[in-house]
C-alpha cells in the first residue's frame, strides 16, 4: 500500500513533536513524566514550572528538576573522582621513578615529588566582593530608600511573608534548600545561590556547591547577583561569617533589593512591588 504525501507529512510531524519538548507544550497538556525526564535543560524546566498552573503538572516538573540536578551532581562527583584517581596514579608513578633514580645513583635525597592535586580543585569562587564602609550603614540607607514602596503595601508583616513565600517557591526544586525564615535558612549561603541560580542558571554549576564552604557560597551568590542583576552587595561576607545566623533584617533587605532588580530587568513580572 502506498502512503500519500499527506500521511507522510503527518508522520514526520508526529516524530518531531515526540523528540522535542518546548514550554508551549505544557499548556496543551501533552507532556508526560517520561518527556519531562528527557529534558536536560534547567531553563526549559524552570519556564515550564512558571507557566504551569495545575498542581499535578507542577509536581511532575519539580520532580524532574530535582532529578536533573541530582544527575548533574552525581556526574560531576564521578568526574571529580576519576580525576583524583588519575592524579594519584601520576603522583605514585613520579614517586616510583624518583626512587629508581636515587637507587641507581646511590644517593639519598629528601626531595619528594610534588603533587598538584590540590591545584586542580580551586575554591568555586576566589574573587572577593569590594567591601562597603559598613554593611549596617548600607542596609540602613537602603531601608530608608525603600521605605516608601514598603509602606504602600497593606503592612510590613504581609510584605515580609509574601517575599518569604516567593523565595520558597523559587528555590523549591533545589536540593538542600529549605527556607523557613530570613535568618537561619540562609546561614550557609546555599539558599542565596539557589535563588540567584533560578534566574541565571548558566552563571554557575549549582550541583557542585558545598554547604560547608560558606564564604565561597556567599561570594558566589552576591558577585553573580551584582554582575548579572545589578544588585548591590548590601551584605558583607566577613560579617556573615562571624555570625552563626545572619540578622533577618539584613537578609530581608538584601532579598528585597534583589527582587527589585529582577523586576527592573523584566525577569519578574508583578503588579505589587515588595
């Protein structure tokens, strides 16, 4: 039996629709959990999550985001382990060669071959932010400057809760991030990184961040926000490191400023200003 040109075109179209997934597909309800699992671009999943309104759809997309971040982290850890093994083998090989050379010459040397293993793995961020004269003074000025928009809202408590809910919703897919307040939830810097990464996913690799590397996390989040969102570094990294839990008013003010910068760049659309 011959297949007419119309049928062949339909078959080709069907194949293309199966192989490609775009944010517009979600509105038509064509995505399945298998299709979501096949997406390897965080930005695509984030756009789908922003557009989805159905609870089950959002649940599937969040699960796909968590799985994708986990896969990336596992892949990076595997690559890191492989590089470490190679470096160990190289170090052992150099050490063996050095001992053979000493035995041939009949001489003993205290010089040991140097391993460059540590140089292969620098801290995720080594650049430091330009410090302000006083972080508390900056925060006071920023708060005074922002007082008019805040008082325009129903009340401070509602605005604070709205901003906290917004942070929680934007970082929900990120493993290791649980935002309950503006203090302890931000103490290791991971929440800052997750929030910035949500809007700038190509800026850095989130899956390799270490919660114990507080300084690196703070510097990475603040420098990225300043570079890509024009958000001033109102928080001082050294001050944050000295405190077990940051002052909630300081964190709240910084997140407010970051939100405003995103609105100005058109990355957040809202009728209400926080």
